[in-house]
């Protein structure tokens, strides 16, 4: 199946066998062209994913890093300087930072899991209207997060892994702040109940 790629008029015939060159795609990406963004992802996502998988040894973590890399690239595209290097090199540089973040998150997760296992007082009520950071630090682990409903999982993921305050989570997700707080409260309540259950 042959895919036809759009090329802007000002790009002329900067294609190889009808496919835009790396330079053309980078220029479209820098302009904020959404189709260019999609094509950049299609062309180099496998490269980023393979690097992340080799570094992290886990396909799921590699997928997370790949998504983070392209989101960061899109948000920071004005910082890309073609004269300093090509698009793949720039993406690989971002990937290295995200991989380092993933390793740091793993270390923190291990510490939190150990803290959760040894935590004796799991009955401290959540303050009304906000998510207690100390509770997040105590009980959030990736496996338990994966069992939550999608909305609760996203809110807690952004709270813990992205270190975002609830006002920024509301802005990023488009949810009202009150809804973000509600998802956080309910998600934490579910996590606490699950962690309090005796192991079988």
C-alpha cells in the first residue's frame, strides 16, 4: 500500500520517490504543521522506541518514553536548530533525557513500594479538596495505578510521575479543577483500600 504525503508548494520537489526528505519534514514540523508532525512520528518513532527499549529493557516503558519524546519535541520545536544537527539527532537527544527520567522514576518507585509495604498507618484521611502529596508518595506504584479507571489513573500519573500540581493537570487534561480533585481523591481511596488488603 502506497502512502501519499503532502508537500507544501514552497518545498518544491524536495522528495525522494514521492516521499518528503528529512529536511522537508523537519521544516514542516518547525512550522507547526500537524501533518508534518504525524509524518515525523511515523518516520522516527521506531528509532526512539528501539533506543528506549535497549536502555530500559521494557517495551511498555519504551512506549511511554517514545510518547514523551515526541510530545516534548512538539512543545519545544522552536528550540530545534537544523544548523546544529538533523531531526533524528535532536530526537535522540531528547530521548536520552527522558530515559534518564525513567530510570530516576524507577528508583523512586522502588523506594515508594518499600515504604508502602512497611507503612503501618494507612488510615490518615485525605485533606478535603486536595490530594496529599505525602499520601501519593506512600502508596502510588505503577501496578496499582494500572488497575484504576482511566481518568483516575491519568490524574494520579500526572501528579506522581510528572510532578504537576492539580491546576496544571486541569489545564493539560481540559478537566475542571474540581473534577481533577475528585478523581485524585477517589483514585487514592481505591489505592489505599487495595493496599490494605492482606496478601493471599
